[in-house]
C-alpha cells in the first residue's frame, strides 16, 4: 500500500552544530543550495507522499517563512511542539493530521527516496523502523534483531551489541498515537519513540544515510547531495572548468579556475582570478573575488571573500565578509587529525583537513587568520592582523593591541 502522509520532526536546535544553529534550526542548515529539511521533503515527495506535517519549535518562524514561499508539490502543515520534549512527544503532535499509514521521519536526515520506498514495501504491523549497518555503531542508537523484529535497543553505548543504527525513519499506523500517549519520561526527562521499538518490524536499508551530529559531518552530506545533482552550467566567461559545475540562475564565473564538484547559487559572482576546487557549495548572492581560493567548503548566502582570501575545508554562515588576505588554516604542522571543542568537550574530528566553522554575519579584518578546527560565533568581528587560536563566542569583537614605538630618525 502506498504511503501518502508523513510527520516530520523539525523542532530541535542542534546544539552540537553551533555556531551555525544559533541563528537557525539544525534542519535549516544549507547543503547543496537548500536547507536540509527541503532535501527531506523532496525525498518524501519522490517516494509518493502528498501531505507532510512538520513539527516545529526552535526558531519556528525561520522554517514557516521559508517554506510558505515555495511550492514543493506536496501539502505542508505546520504544528508547534508543546512543553513536552522528545521524539515521541513530537510525533504525537501529528495526531489529527494523519488518517492512514504514515512515515515518521527526522527533519535533519540525509538519505535517498529509495530508502523510504524500501521502508514502505517492508512495513508490517503497527511500527516499522529503518536500520543501517554502520562502521562505528557507538555513535548511534542501535538495535538487536530476532527473527526480523527489534528485540532490544541501546542508545550510544561504548561497545554496542549490534552495528545496526536506528535511522530515525519509521512507518506507523495511526493507532500508534494511543501508545505514544502512554509513554513515561525517560531518564533524560524526554518522551522517546524508541521506547516503542521493542518488537517493531525492522527494515534494513543499504542506501546512503547520515544523521549529522557534528559540523564536519556536513561535508560528507554536501558531497553526497552534489553527486546526485545534474550538471547545469550558466554564464562562464574566460574560465577553465574541470569537473562538475552546477550553476543557478544569475550566477556568473569570470576569468577563474574551477576544479572539482562545485555548486554556485543564484546571482553569485566568482572572479576574477578566483580558484574554486574540491567539493564546494557557494550560496546565493555571494562574491568570491580577486585571487581568492575556496576549497572543499560550504558557503551560505550573502558571503563576500573578494580579495586574496583562502577558505579551506570550512563552513561559513550567511552574511559573512572577509577582509583582504584573510586566511583560514586547515592543516596541522604535525599532520595529525584536527581536534575541535564542541560544547566544552574536546573531540577528535578524525580529519587531517579541517578549517573553521563560522556563524552568520562575521567580519574579518585584513590579514587576519583562523587556525584549524576553530569555531567563530555569529556577529563577531575579528580585527586586522588577529590570529584566532581558540573558539570565539558569539557577539564578540577581537582586536589586536599593538605596542608601537616611534623614534626620530637620525639626520
């Protein structure tokens, strides 16, 4: 039976993805020119869904305003999650909007429409859950199976009994709502849908799937999404293009070098003498200019890097402006993997190349530098000549104080 309805969870903040989520919900982070939630909704549409109910809360206006201006070919309802927290409480918000079997999905998951079709085809009973074998299962909630059913479930344990990660992709019957109402709070003080997974039907998938918990995981998702997009070349003047180029309306590349899989958003201008390489997304209304290099990065909308700037393996929020010769370092002298501090915890990113994660509306002065793996909060000003060697909280001005000496020249 075809599944025509869905409930999509989009209420969360995504604290581990700060500073990007200070100014937007996690599901509105921009990948391959679109918010993650738009990719989710387009997958649902491709899988046959005609109506999606989106559960919102944190910065809900950002979501409602964006999607109210776009026609994705399916009906979208918005409902705000109440004071109860957790996935079960969020799914319960969909009661009254669905009348038949429905998909229940997280609004920040990158996967393929075929995964949803596999779930639809394998659905049995009241609840079915998608599972995928992963290399490091300690990072995920995992399920142990017995005769195709979930016999037990573990949440991010050091040595899990199974490598089958819970994908946060479900098929539910409407009768599930009465069971959601009966759930008790978990130890975390939340109402968890996984408490209903014991005995649920399991559907293993092989498709691409990524639940992004850390900022640097966005690079993998961006690469996957761009790999699925067709080449679309626009106005390219006196430039060399090697690889796959995807240009939106009004984008211009002038007297520059493109080498890799590159997305350029609407009305953005690249050039002259710019070098864009690796797997890179550049948002709308951006300017990448004279002798600037962008390598393997995700640039949001309205960003300017017009003079001698280097942006490598970085994520740059909307509205940022880089002063001349701003340099973002992305490699350690000792060539070891780069560590980052996320929510006051030092984490090994397991990446040898990682630049900066920069929030919205950051401005840098001429000849400023940012060291590998550093986070810069939104609305910060980094003064001329400053070397950023630690994370910077939001709304901070960092200025370099010089001790100048003036001596008269001898005649």
